């Protein structure tokens, strides 16, 4: 392994500019072929910018992620966003929420790991190519092992909700009730002088989330029974 590294370094030091340029280009092409580099780069950029430029928000606050529908997002009709792109954009919005609320750090400190346990999306109106929109993200409910989030795609200008997404984030190796209580207490300590704001508590389960949970339970039971 060490000899291979030495050979690679010697090759880079001895090759001319043309060979080096071609080598770098080939490496980039291979990386894009093997991995979705743009996705990972954008996720890293989003998390970094949140840490540098955006302030901490309460765990029950709503964050807003700005984006635009580009030519890489459209479907074969070419004039609106591809349906699958909505969930991809939600990943970036969730990255911002996890970073700004400290939720990611809190989960990892407890040895936990969030994974996607379910997603429900309702499309109301398509997002046109080159139009701007924002994704508002918030926690609407949680259980012992799961966090339920809502993401709204909101058009710039008329504030119309183009789509609404509900996600179940399953948190492995972590008691979510304990985690969220600690984050609620942390938020209260960081606003000690704010006497006008009532203590923030766990929200009631929204009706649509309640029915969605029940539907998932029925689906799980059917799969266990071989249906």
C-alpha cells in the first residue's frame, strides 16, 4: 500500500501539465460515474454554510431552505420539476434543519443514527423550470423511536404550497423522548430572558400524521402475514 502511494506521488511529480490535466479529468469522470458527486458536494456545502452563516434555531422552530428548479431537475416534458427531485431536495432541507437545530449533533452524541423510515408526498401544483421556491421544515411529532417532520415546497412570490411532504425519521440506538426533552430544555436555557414566550412542549399528533402512522402499521402487519 505504501509503495503504491509513493509511485502515485512520483508519477504526479514527474508528469507534464498535459498528462496531469488528463489524469485529473479522468479521475473526476470516474468519480461522477461511480458516485453522485454533486449530491454529496451539495450536502456538504449546505451543512458548512449553515454552520458558518446561519444562526441556531429552536428544535421546534421552522427552517427555510431556498432553491430553484434548474434544467437538471426537469422531467421529459422539460417545463416542470421531476417528481423524484422533490424528495432529493428535501434531503438538503433536512440537512439544514438538522444542522441549525443541533439535532444531528445531539443524536450522534448519544450514539444514535437517523434513517428514513417512511415518506408521504402530496403534489398540489408543479414547479416550473427556472422558478424559485423554498422548503419550510419543522418537526410536527415524535415517538420513542421516531421523529415526524413536515416539509412544504413554497413558491416565491405568491407563497403557494406546491407540495407537502411528511417524513418519518427512525432514530436507531437512541430514545427520542429523552433526546427531544433535552433539546427542549436546552432551548429554554438559551432564552432565559424571554419571559413572554410560553414553555415549548411536545406538540399533539396532527390528524394526518395519526392516520399515516395507522396506515403504516396496517402495511407492516400485512407484510408480516405475507400479504
